[in-house]
C-alpha cells in the first residue's frame, strides 16, 4: 500500500514537472516565432495560469494512470483498453448521454479542470462541463477509486 501511494505521488510530481518543462520549451519557441514575425505576444499572466492548470491536470492524469496500471498488469491490454475508453467509449457517452459523459476521466474532466471550453477540446456542445474546482474533485474521486481497486488487487495478488 505504501509503495503504491509513493508511486502515485512520484508519478503525479513527474507529470507536473514534465508539463512545466514542455510549457517552458513551448513558451520559448512561441515567443521566438511570434517576435520574429512581429506578431503580438499573449498576456504572460494568462499563459502562466494556463500552464499551471495544465501541470495540475498532468499530475492528476499521472496519478490516475498509476491506479489503472495497478489494475491492469499487461501493458498491451492497458494501452489498447485506454485507447478504446478514450477514443470510443467516452465520446459515445458524451454524445448519447451528455449528463453522464461530463464525468469522463479521459477528456471531459481534464478539459474542465484546465478551464478549456468544450468546443475547443472537441467535446460535443451539449456536454455541459463541470466548473474547474468540481472537475478536480471528480478526478480525485476517479484517482481514489482506481487507487483503492489497485491496492486491493495488489494485496490479493500478494496473498496468493
């Protein structure tokens, strides 16, 4: 249990750090290109806020991934299963049952947590995303559920 908790925290920190590093690289490259073309630069404060939101979402998704990884040991099954959930099941739920699809952990909740409009993320317009704070709480619920199920499964595997 402690190992899984440590791994979850470590991966969350690594996800946030990687997101920050990518944001810094993109900012440097973006400012260089915009300056070279004499185009206006975006407000630095707005960019910083969005970059911090992205880092938080990366941390949440990394922690969720650890819980899912504890549930599914086979990497191929895990990757294919996640792609099916991300590309088929969650979009189908969003289209057929928008009130349920808004709680999806792969696109709806991360988009809402990052405070990105649904249409900008390719989510159907009838999906009413949660507020960023509620989306983070819902993601924490998904993380807790995956962590608890993964911990129970790891404990059961250790006993056999």
